[in-house]
C-alpha cells in the first residue's frame, strides 16, 4: 500500500467548455501522480502534485536511449455518476512485462492500480459527462540517469497523467481502409513487440504516415520474418471473422497482448464462437475475401474499443468487407464492451473497478 | 549558414582536475547548442546557451513514443594545440538518414557541422590535454509535441552537448570476451537498425546486461530473420580477419553504417586487403576459429576506435582468437586511425576538419 502525499493545485485550470471538441489526449487534468526509483530506496516518494513539467538534463538517458514504457486505460462516468475503471490490473501486469524486457524495475500491480485510482479520484471532476467520452489515463516510466553509457539506468520516474477525451466515434462508427504494409515491420521475434515501449511506436510512424498520404486510415503489420502472417493494425490488435470463426495473431512475443483483445476473446468464447489464436497468412485472408468468406474484420484497442475495417489493400489486390458497414458481430462486441465500461450492462465478468462517486 | 546567437555562462563550472578519472560521457561542458523546428519556421533560433535542463511537459512525445535520434563524434587536441574533428560530415549525413526513417525533419549537413564546430570552439578549454582523452560530442534531435496521438511530431529540438572523456584504453588495449546472442535481436529488415534512434538502444540493454552478468563484455548480434549471420557487437560494427581477408556485415538496413567502419574499410583497401562486405554465418566464423583461420576479430566504433575480441561463445561452443592478444592488423588500424585523429600522422585522406587553436 503506497503512502501517497497529495498536494493540490492552487490554480486549477478551466474545464473544457465543449466536450464534443475534446479530441484524444490533447488536454490534461490539474494533477499528476509521480513516484521515483533509486537503487537504494526502491520505488519511493509516491505523490500527487499539480500537473507540471519535468526539468530534464540534456544528458538524461530518455533523450538518447529511450528506456521508457507506458500504459493506456480509461475512467468512465456511469449514468448514476460512479467513476470506474476497466481491468486496470491487466494494465499493471502488462507494464510489469514491459518493464522486465526493458530492464526497468517493476511496480507492484496493486501499487499501479492504487496510483491510478487515487489520481482519478483527485481529478474526478475532469471525467467527461457526455456519451462516449471518458478520461484517458496514461501511466509511464522513464529512465532518469544522466550520462552517455549504454546500459540500464539506475534511476527512474513513474508518472500518471490524465486527458479528458471525446467519444472515439463522435459521428458514428466509420469503417476504415487499411494498407497491408509489406516493406516496414513493427516487430520481430527477439525484439520488443509485446511491450509498450516508446521505440515500438517511433519505428511505426513512417509506415503510418505513408499509408495516410494514400488515403488509408492505418497499416496492417505483417510478421517481421517472412512478411507473410498478419499481426496488428496500426497500434491495435486485429481480428478476422472467416466462415463463422474468429482468427487473431497469437501473443508469442511480437504482438501486444491487448486488454481489449483478451476481453473480446473471452466474450466471443462465452457466446460460443471458436477463437483461433494462430498465425494466419495475409494470402489466406485475401483469398477468403475474394471467396466471400471474410465476413468481418476489426481492430481492437482501448481508444476505439473496436475499429471495423471495410477494405484491405495488399500489393494492389483489394478486398472489401461487410459492404463497407460495421459487421453484426463487431457491433455486438462494441455494444457489449462499451455497455460494461459505462455501466449500462451488468459487469458479469468482474472487469469493473469502481473508483468513487463522481 | 546558421546565424548562431551565443550566450556565455556567467558561472563556469570547474574543469575536471584529474583527466585520468574522466570516464566516458559523465560530465558535461559549460554550454550547449540548441535549435528548434516548427512547421511554419523550419529549423530556427540557432543558439549556444549555458548547459541547462529542458523543462518538458509530461505529455511530451519524447516520454511516450521515443521519436528521437542522435549522433556521436569526438574533438581531438593535437600536439601543436589544434582542436580538430574527424569526418563530422559523415555524422551529419547519417543523422539525415536516421531523420528520414524516423519522420524527423532533416538538418542540412553544413548546419550540423557548423553547430558542432561553433560549440566546440566556445568550449575549447574543455577538450582534454592528456593522451587518448578527447571531447565526446553528442548531437541529438527529439520530438517536442505535447499529446497522446501516435503520429509524427510537428515540433522538434536539436541539441548538441559535449563531454570531456578519458582514454578508452587507459590501461592498455584489453581484448574482450563476446557472447553470441541467440535469443534477442537488435534489428530486422524493415525496422530501424541502420539508424541511431533511441529505441534501438533501449531494446539492446537486456541482452547486454545478461551477457555482462556472465562475464562477457558485449553480445554479438545475429540477424533478426534467421539468427544465422553476424551483424554487430554491442553498439559497434564487427570485423573478422579470416585467412587474410576481412569480412564484415553489409549496410543493407539492419547494420549501423559506422563512420569508423567505413574509415577502416578505406584504410584496409588502401593497404591491399580484400574487404568482403557480406553476410557471414556465425557457424562459418566458429569453424574458421576451430580450423585456425580466424586470425583477428575486432569491433569498430567512435568510442573505442577498435575493440579486439579474444573469445566468442556461441551456444556453449568457444573459439579463442590471437592468443588473447590484440592482432597485428587490429593494432595497425588503431595506431593509424588514432594517429590521424590526434594529428600524429598526416591526414592523407582529407578526414580532418580543424576547428580552432586550443
């Protein structure tokens, strides 16, 4: 149990007047959680302080060797004005897995959850009220040693910030066009694909920008060895409904073990679907599309929950999915998960962690 | 030509009293070069200011998505007290290549070199005087946008800092034991191996720490697809002298195009050696070792110039090289390159860029 010292701001910011203009991760709340790590003290000095910059020495490791990891989750306001989280322990556990790969000292899952809950309660008035809007929460850890040697830092800072964010689908769910990337890759066995480390995201920017310039919303990443098997879409997991079964890449080191991904798999299995976590070749996906068996395709992630795909382009070959509309199962998954998250449906899975009354 | 505004410190730091205790990249000079990028202004506001922290918003891209690149080079003090650089244009060109892959706006090579030269001249009294010691120069660019969206930042900062650093081989050149890494990888085709981006280095830390715990100085990285071909050692390029010929991995996207690497290749060719830039299987290296044909092995990089290898361990198989001593050719390369860098040998290649009198 952390002993969290709370120092509230004396100059609170104005809350956003129009929640329809929030966007994603653009404005931040009044406070942040901070905790430091030193070899002789472990994680220490847990505190909530006014949101403020970190003064960083230009020789700080973070500028040079990117020893950093992060997480992403949301706080939701229910109709009866409860503020609640969705499976924050899963994020805490995944941050431990990221930490292990990146040689960063682990934060106990219960401390991670306590930090998030305490900060959300302090800034509870920032949790949006409008339909589909939520408080996006960004926990992150970064190395703070000063010096040019390439090795694990001795000192770190753990920080949590929050951004009130608008509904992902403010104008209704809009299926997207996806470019199957066959030059750049996102991950390879023995690298860091299963972590949320900064380097994964930096490396992914170029392909995303190039796809966007050609009118695609995202890229679909293929495996890094053979460029044959589907792995992720943009920064989401991806699922394919083919002939009644659901296919998605297995979490064997190159794919991020998404919290939305595993929740959707649990729901699908509850509903009697066969879920195949296996390597599926893009050629087989395209063939299923041409044969009329590719029934639904959707990305899964915290920000969008599900992101339906209407078109895949691979080396000039195109398949179109669900007639450009969101598929029936994709819609049901979206309604169920968002229903649980916003308290409109009962939490039969034990996924909800209440924080406080809003 | 940059118009660089210079603001000198009013409280200069004490210079290190004992140059034998400098170490590498641990203390920094009185000033730094800074220049900012904005979409409407391009690179602008070039300035030299007292060395100082950057106050960074916790939502700055750098903490989360590691959109950052760097370079590394040195300034040398000659016997006649000239301060000089070694091929800084090569670093400027490589930083452009890194920038292109990481969607960072490029800095003209001549501006890069001017920034480095001007800063070194301002801090010329920090360039060490003792044998083998030098001023390590670290140019770096980092994204400065604030926000959680995963895309190329719009704004950036370019900074150059300098660290007086001790002789790499203060107690004589000491050949090292190398662990051939067969689980983790450093790069794969379609990723960022050819760049100096932070993510490459963060991903490499774990294997390095594990090898160190087992008494090895560094890991030898194999290719990311088959884990069969040799690529780099630690954060250096690597070369093998087998039966009179020199082998090193080609720069085809996964290997860093080292400035020391290319300089050594030029020298070797001048001296009549056959240099094979090709994929060499670790199995063939080990076989050559057992057959007595593996004559010399050495890493190449800015910090060490050359780092001779005395032992390779691959899955329990060991080969020993040059009887544990530095090889004759490795020594000649070291003497020649350091001779040119410190002005003890004539610069017949046009590699030296003088900065000022010290």
